[in-house]
C-alpha cells in the first residue's frame, strides 16, 4: 500500500517504519497551512462565508489522512489509492474519463489499481461534489447547514489537490529507487513530507504575490492531468536535493524548491474550488 503525502502521525511513521504507502502527504499541519492559504487568495466572486472559512477548511483537509486509521479497515483499504498515481505504470496511456475506466485500463496493463493509484479521480469526484454543494447553496443561500456542507466537501477536496503538488505522489519511486535488491534514498518521502512543517513554511511565504489564475469548469479535467504531469517532472529534482542531504538539512535551493511546490498546491486548490463555484451556476436540477 502506498505512502500518502501530508502530515498525519509523522512521528509514528518515522519511528515505527510504516510502509511508505500509508504515511501522510505533507503532514496534517502542512495540509492545513496550504488549504488556509488557498482560501486567502480566492477572488471576491466566491461566497464570503467560504473565503472566511480558511481555518475550518484547513481542519477538514486532514480528514482523508484520518480515514487511514488502522481501526477503520474497510475505509482504510478504500481510501489509500486516492492519494497518488504512479504515472509510469500507465505505460504512456492517456488517463481514462472516470475511475472505473481507469481501473479497467490498469487491469488490462496487468497492474493492480490499488497500487497504481487513483488520485486524479479523487480530485474530480470531490470537485463535482463541491459543485453540487454550491448548487444547493445558491438555491438557499441563507441555510447555514448548506454552507457547512460546502466547506466540508471543499476541505476534503483540498487534501487531494495539495497531495498532487508533492512529486513523489506521482511515481513508482515514491520512497527510494530500487537498485538490485536494495532501495537507495529510502525515507525520502518522509523527509519531504516533513519539510514544510519542520522548516517553517508559513502562510505569508505561500501567499506572497501569488495569483490564483482562473480555470473554466470545462477545463478542470485537463488542468488536473496537466498538474499531475507537471508535478511528475520534479521527481528527479527531489532525489537530487535529497542526495545532497538538503531535504533533511535545508539550504536556500531546497527551501525554494519545496516552497514552489507548496505554492503550486495552493494555487491549484484555489483554481479547482473556484471552478466548482462557476460550475454550480449552470448545473441542472439533480432530479
């Protein structure tokens, strides 16, 4: 099972050596910081209640890692693959249009879907859930429970969009590179996961001069695929900086690299939230 990307139980993961597949992606606090920053850069056409909900959105962004609780065996088994996608396992094939077509493709390629990962589908499914929640809010804007629904779904969505910004969530080499029977640079995943929290990446660093950049609803699926490929292009850089020891003991270069990845996650999250708001305006009635 695959190591996920933010900040849950980091000390337990490091001390006990859990399988790489099951750690967080950026520790939980890192998810919170990125998510809260995404709320801060939203444009004024987003609902005010939503733009002001940064801390609550941040808390909810940790839930997908909380769902990996070892006492929740059914949920843990279902949730794991939502946090990554090993692009190499697709053998150059395009991503299919939805989760079950993707599973069919992976099986045809003789790969196990829960090993390849389904991150882009977790993003798209929760993006559309958020659009449906915003649809309900638009119909009854004074209903507080509908506002809470929007905030909760958006927080969960933010976990996956910020997971995507971590390059090791896009590769089979998510926690070391196999050479013969051994893995070199084992533990790289935990070192990068820990970086934003351990080395002081803060909201002001993330938000400085960062523009959201609008994505139309019709372009979200293309944006998700583009974002995964973009993140994957940084895998080699992760290994290069880690080999020099700069993920454990940062220098200016490794800090700038992680900051750029985190800012990418902030921007991407805000774009997807905003696109869900735009989509909700034109959704047909559900029944």
